[in-house]
C-alpha cells in the first residue's frame, strides 16, 4: 500500500513520533494506522497513543438531569463560531430537554419539538444558519443521585465536554467526581467493565515492548504483571488517583465520603471524528524526499 504524506502526518499527530519513524511504522504495518501506533509503542517511539481522543469537529455537548436520570447529547457543526450562536444554543437546549424522555438516539431524532421532529428541526436550522449540523450521539445514566458538569461551558448546561455521574451519596462529592472524569477521561468505571479486547491488545503490546529489552521470559512475566496493573488503574475511574487528592484512588475517596459511584457518561465534542488538517506542504516535500 502506498504511504501518503497525509497518513504520515496523521500518525505523527496522534503519537508525537518523528516523521521518518512514522513513515517506517506505516510501511511496516502496510498502512494500518492502529498497527503502526502499536509498532511505534513497541519500539518506544510513540509518546502517546491518542487515537480516539482527538477533538476534530465543532459544536456543543448538552447535559440535562431530571429526577434520577441524566442525558447528554452531542450536536456537531462545521465551525466553532456556530457553537456561540444563540439560536444554535437554544436548539441544543431544546434537544437536550427532549432527550430526557427518549430511550435512544433514534427515538430522540423522532421526538416532537413544537410540531416538528428533532431531525426536522436540525434540518431547518441548517437552512437558517447556513452550516451543516448533525445530532451525533446521545448517552444516559440513571441512579439514586445524578450530577452533571460541563467543562468549557458556552451557555448553561452545554459546552465542549459534558459529564454525568450516577451515585449513592452526596451531590457535592458527585460534582468533584464529574470534574475528575472531565479531566482524566477514564475508559471504564472498573476493571470488569473494561473492553476485554482492549486489555488483551495492551497486554500484547506490553509483552512486545518487554521482549525488545532482551530480558528472560520469567522476568518479562513480572514486568507485564506490574505494567498491566498500572494500565488497569490508569484506565478505570475507580482505580485512578483522585485529582482532588492524588494520595487516594477515586474508589478510596468515595468510601471516605460514604458514597458509591454506580455509573458515568462523558461526551466530548468531536471525539473520534477525523477531519483534514491544516496545510502541511513543507512536510509533504520532506516526506517525498525521504
């Protein structure tokens, strides 16, 4: 497969690797981006694997809590300017209100908003504002107490990152946890909820990294055990060091506060959406020479 300059730049942006290292990784993996990231990690050349966390589209996330249920919706736009538009914000707020009574995304799209469906309302707003928009995601959580938090708020209840936390316990503590989640973006609540495929892949990558060191297998096994323990702690909400008190894990902080965290939702605008980057003519020329 031909390795393009755009592919090299994408891999560099997501890993922090050098240009030639990125190009070699793509060549070794026949253009497979995920495999190239793993190759770089194995060689110790990737600073971070940020494959799915990049924000690459604009718009707003809105959160709404009613009773013991909280919902978060993401509506995308082409530019950040639209996110500051009062008409767009009013529409996003009305969609969030409708989401409280919707079971899923398809039900939300069909929900009534003043005689029109949510989907029709968004289509009309596209014509009015003159920019493409889309209702991309909806997520919900239920519990004894549900707390919401918005990071980088553009208006009340909406911004770039929306978090919902379900818990048994104090709302003030729940808000601290929501702020923690906004900052750390855990992959799952606990080890049991981590995707087994993700865990297995990480274990394989760590084994390859360890074997590059040339150490004996019995030493490698001990190394992997420690590294996977660290991975589990860093990836799960309950295992992470609590940002308000790093001496405690979130789980320990919850016990100290007499609370139990039962679920959470975190949506970030544009998370996982790929768009073209800025002009990189100079890098194209360098890569072509390489």
